């Protein structure tokens, strides 16, 4: 794998801290991470529920992909969402 990002770490971060977009920052998607963080903070937590659901879904997707598919989709192709 050309990039040293670990799908297990990304998946766990997405499930546990998905509402804050930490997994996006980990994968190098700063813009998407800032969007998730701002939605969570600027809506006083109301949007955090939606962002956490997105994080959980993305975490499950990351963890259920094989390593090659994860690398091709999220590291090589730079797919930011789902």
C-alpha cells in the first residue's frame, strides 16, 4: 500500500468520533473534516447526531472493505464521502 493510512484506525475513529470528523482528518480530507466539525459545533450538537450517524456508516463501510478496495477507493481515488 502506497499510503500508510490504516483502514482499521480510520473505521474506529469514524465510529467513535465520527461526529467531529476526526476520521476525515486522519485520511487527509481536511475540507470534509472541517465541514463535519463545523456542522456539529455550529448547530449546538443537533447536527452532531446526523454527523455521528454518517460517521458510523462510514466506519462500518471502511471496516467491511478489503484492504485493496479501501486503498483504491479512499486513498488512491480520494473519495471523501461514503
